[in-house]
C-alpha cells in the first residue's frame, strides 16, 4: 500500500538505544528510533512508576521523555536522531534539590 517516493531512499543514521544499534532514516526523531528498537517503554512516571512510551509524537504529552546523550528529560519526539546519538531509558523523575541528609 505504501511506496517509497521516486527520489529514492533517504540516507540512514545509526543511533544507540539502550545499548542496541538502531538504523533510522535521516530526519527521523529520537522517539522513532525508540520505537524502531522495539522498546515497549522508555521511561517510568515519577509518581507511580507506570511505564510510558512515545505517544503523541508532537511534543505535547511528554510521555517520550528520555536521557539523550547524557541529558535527562528530553522530549525524544522533538529531537532529530543524529549518528551515534545515545538514547537511554529514564526511570522516574530526577531529583532537582535533594533533601539534606540528617545525621
């Protein structure tokens, strides 16, 4: 039903998703790479730990938050995949100001 456009296939880039090499078309989002890797979730919610994966693919739902190239809380659907990009799962929210330890 779907066919490639006559100008041919786009170039591919290889990214690393949770240690797996994944090939995606140039211009694809990091979220597309997550889905291409076959992951069922990319993060857990900060309140209940519920699994989440890319959903809206347009930056509204924030379900695709991931650690990209060492930077947490990135909306993966809004970031273009680059060759060698490292995408990792984000488990729960990060603590911005941890409470001081009492002795």
